[in-house]
C-alpha cells in the first residue's frame, strides 16, 4: 500500500467514525475529509472538475426536487393531505404504517427518493404528532420505503438511474426486467413492519370528532405548482422520446425553473426565501462523498478490484452478480450509494473487458451492445446500491434528508437509531434480491 492509498483510507475511516460516533455534523465531517485530501495533494483541481461533470446530474435531480417541493409549502396542500391521511388511519398505528407504504411507494416510482421524502415529510409528521407518535421512526421508515420503491422504475432512485443509463436501458425495458424485484423488496417491508416498528404497530388512538380537511390556502398557487410537478414527472417518463433528448436531471432543472417562476409571479414569498430553505447540508454532503470516491478511484483502489474480480471468478457471471449485490450493499451503507455506484460501474465494465465479454469500447459512455448475460450483474449492483443504502444514516440521500428534517424539528437522528431500524430491513431485502438475481440468471441461461 502506497502513501496516497493509506491516507485516502485513513481519511475515509475518520469521516465515517466522526459521523457514526456523532462527533461532527455529517456535512462538516465530509468537508474536513475532502479538505484533508486536498491539502495532502491527493485531490486536485482536475479531480474536482471531473467530479462536477460526473455528479452534476445527480445533484441536479436533488436540487430540482427540493425546489419544487418547497414551492408547494405555502399552498396548504400538505396540511390538507395530512388531515385526510390521519382520517384514513382511524387512529390505528397499523394503518398508519401500511398507509405510509401505500402513500410513498407509488410516488417513488416516478420521483427521486430524496425528493419524495421532502414532499411527504410534512404529511408524515402531521399524522404522527396527531397520533402521539414520535415522528423520527415514521420519517426513517419513509426514507427506507422511498429507497426500496426507487427500484420500481428507472427514475425512482439516482443510483438505479446511473446503472441503467450506463448500459442504455430504457424505461420500458426496466419495467419488464427489474421492477418486479422492487415490488418484492417492498413486500419484505410489509412482513417486517410488526417486528421492527412494533410499538407504533400496536398504537390505538381515538381521533377528535371535529377533525376534517381544511380548504387549501392558495388553491391557484397549488394548481400551478402541481402542474409544474406533473410536467416534470412527464419529462422523467417521456423526455427521451422528444426530438431533443431530455434526461431526468435536465427535467428536474426545467421543473424547478418553472416552479420558481410561479413563485415569483404569484408574489406570495420572495424567491430568495425559497432558495434559503433548501437542504444545502445534504447537497454539500453528497458532493463531498463524490469527491471521496474520486480519491479512491485515483489511488487505484477501485481499478485493482476489476482485476481481482477476474482473478476470483473468471467468466462466471452469477458469482460476480452476488458479489456486486453484497459488496455494493455493504459499501453503500458506509458511503452514499450514488457515488459508490458511479465508481462501481467503472469497476464492473473493466471486469467485463478483462473477461472478454465485451470489447474495450464498452468502457466508453456510448457503448450499448451489452450481452444479456451481463444483466444480472448490473441488476445485482442496482439492488445492492439501493437497498444497501437503507442500513445506515449516510447510506442514501433520502436518509440524510429525513435526518435533516428531524434535526430541523429538534429531534436529531443518531447513527445508532437509524441502524436499529435499517439493518433488519436491509438484510432481509438483500436476501430476497439474491433470489431474484438467481432467477433472472436462470431465465437468461435458458
């Protein structure tokens, strides 16, 4: 191990420990880690430019979703939906938890998971408070559901989108080949809810008789903002069919631009206030994690993994798929899953070239002629990254967003608290995902 590799591993370990032991705020810890790599000469200006190019799409997705969600706040829609959700629970904690699944999962099929957490957090907190439940657990569950449901479609999770777009997978192809696995991951949550959230599951409350939905405060603004949100979702789904290909990050920028225009024209509040209220802490943290992964790539830690995979497994695809599922799952629980996936795509493409499964041109971004036998490996990576991120506080952007919302309401979420909820779900989901990858490999082999 050379000096740069040792420094990179040491800095990464220090950042994770500082966050896990709650010694520093996650954004501060990540910034200090990046600063250490800059001062030591491991990260240069060229590295930062490369990271900006690679991570710009993901950050744009999150930024756009945050802006659109924030512009909905003054309309009163969250209070309206929250009251209707509360009435639907009938005061039952069991109905509340199952209702969260029914509410969050369909939305995550079309919007990035962190965006969904931002949109629905006010609703979840309102219902939890009315049922006299600590809202930390339900918000953590909202993040876990959003991560899991992100597997339902190509645009549901940034990590899934990164993998799918790297092999030119279309929205329809994803629905045919991968979406059922996402449905299985959600069913695992249903089975484990009474155990992991037993206290909430058994809650019974009598709702006040005068509870009824309030009228929207600004219905005209609500209609305009929801129209913008609908347009953004339609661009997510069909942007690649337009004469000018509109990828999901570009759709998010278009959506947030229109949303800010609506706010400006409505004169309800200043645009600068909307921008000030965004979760910049999460955006900074994720940007720093991309830089940490760039350091791993630069020092050769990840490139060596391609050679090791070929040495360990040769051309046997199924063991590689399982390794991706478990290995990326573990890494995604310690590093934010988005930059982990960005790095592992390079690793697995390098492995396929070494195994002579694809030509060297496959290392480029324009290659699309991937053999069917490689699909279980990429799907294993998708499931490992998305579901592995459920385990820890820093494993996914939705987790960080949920924790930030809790902290903003005076209820910080510790690393250990998130582990207690996340690990049981993650282990069970990865096991079911392994069976799904096995079945996919068997069907391709036939």
